[in-house]
């Protein structure tokens, strides 16, 4: 069964440094998402992306965050200047069509980001 | 206000017993989904129920939706040790602003063999 893959599985970064998290969505999916889960807390929506543009973004997704689809397969999340509070699991997800909440989202296993 | 709050926060049962988890939400929804998350892994979709549906089944899973009470329940029958995971509901709100899916904090289910 096709999977969403994320790399790296664990990223350790000094505060203030830039970090790029990578995702390969399922190949025939058109909508891509990033979520964050701080340890022990709920999964929070960050951003959705379609047709090389941001479709929706939450209040968490401020100017420090950006997303890109640099080629036909990768979908990246960049944090420009990391803060301690950015430490969390970051999940990528994809859906075949305009998901919002009317179709299942397919999640990767996440990248654990630790800011020191 | 919080959307998609599950209860209980944690549930421990013996293998073979049924597990019931509840989700409450505050605003009108289009759809509600349930996901499972094994420790250290991503979320796996279980069931999607639309606002005009009252009940859905998938294998040992049964989901109900009561839009008048703004609540949903997930029942896992004849539980197995492999069902040990966290379970989250996620709501697709009618007036959601810029957030397509809102997740609750989840219920941690432990099934003891």
C-alpha cells in the first residue's frame, strides 16, 4: 500500500538555526498537509498545499514557516529560525483530492524535531 | 473553545473486553473522523462519518454520531493487545476558518493480555 514517507525521523537543531523537514506524499495525491504534535498534546494543523500554493494555514504557521514542493515528489516544511517551542513531532499528510474533512488523510510517521 | 475533546483520557481494559471512547465537539460539523496512533508512529485513519449518518461499522469498530448532542463514540469490540494505541477524533467544522481538520487530545487505550 502506498505510504507517505518523512525524513529524517529525528532532527536535533540548535535554537536559531534553520531546519528543513522533508516529505514524499503518495504519488497520485494532490493535496498536502503539515501538522504538529507537541509531546502529549493534540495534533495541530499548520498548513495545506495544492497546485504549488498554500491553500489554508493556521495561526501557528507564521512568517518563520514556509512550505515548498521543489520537485514532483518532495514536499518540504522549513522553519527559518527555530525556537525552543518548535520542539514537536511534525507530520506530513496527503489526500487524493481537496480533503478538508471529507476524505481520509494519509499520514507519515513524522519527524521528531528537538531544539536545543 | 476546544473542538473534538475525547474522554476518557486513558482507558485500560483486558483483552477480549469492549472499549468505548467518546468525542464531544462544540460547533456544527460536516464530517467526523477517527484516527489511531501507535506510539512513535503517524496517525492511521479508521472511519469517517458524515453529519447525516448516525452509525458506521468497520470490522470490530463501530462509530456513532449524535449531532444533536455534538458527540461521537468509537466502540472497539473484542479488543486485542494490538489495539493498544491512542485514538483521536477529528472534526471538519462547518465554519472552520482556515483549519480543515481539528483534532482532539485523544484517548490512550491499553489492552492487557
